C-alpha cells in the first residue's frame, strides 16, 4: 500500500497558522479528528494524497537560499476584483529585474510557471487565475 500524507494547516484563536504533515497507510481522517479533541487550535485546511519523496534533494546555495526568503506572483482571477497569490520559496536571483526585488515576468522560467498557473491555480472559492499582473520579493 502506498504511503498517504495529509498536510494540515492549523489556526489558533489569535489567527496564527502553522502546518503539519501526517503520513499514514490508509488515511489520516481518524487521527485528525482525535487531534482536534485535545488541542485548542482548529483545522483551517487540509489535503491528502500519495506521498512523493525526493530521495536526493539538491537545493542551491545562492543569494536567496533560505526558505524564509519568499517572492510572490499575483494573478487576477475569473472573479472581477479577486486576486490570487503564489508564493515562491527561496527564489532564484535570476528571475528578478536589476533591482533584485521585482520579478521579471518575461523570464523564460517565470513565463512557463505563469502558463502552468493560468486556468489551474485558484483561490479558496475556486476562482481560477487568468493572468499574472505582478511579482515581487517579500
């Protein structure tokens, strides 16, 4: 049987969030229900699927290498006035313009990512991305 993994975003009464992962054989529904009975936080979102492991990750040592370095792409959606954001963790310096803060929306890799997002990336209401309007280092 394949390993299933459930990622859970938890929220506390102050609005703080964190994420945990539960790996199982057969699903984490019962585990999550029981966790909820003994904590003060509540689940905000969760998703579950077959675990995919990269046995030999090769992160790059570069200017924005820590996972705390983040950049954001902002998309318009099918709902007028509604935006959706995609966070890029430890972005490569090569995707930025000369100011090293603004994402170059004409960069080949960025264009490929934007293309993959249009019609697929969505907000929590299901409104899908139509076009990318901005990108910046947070």
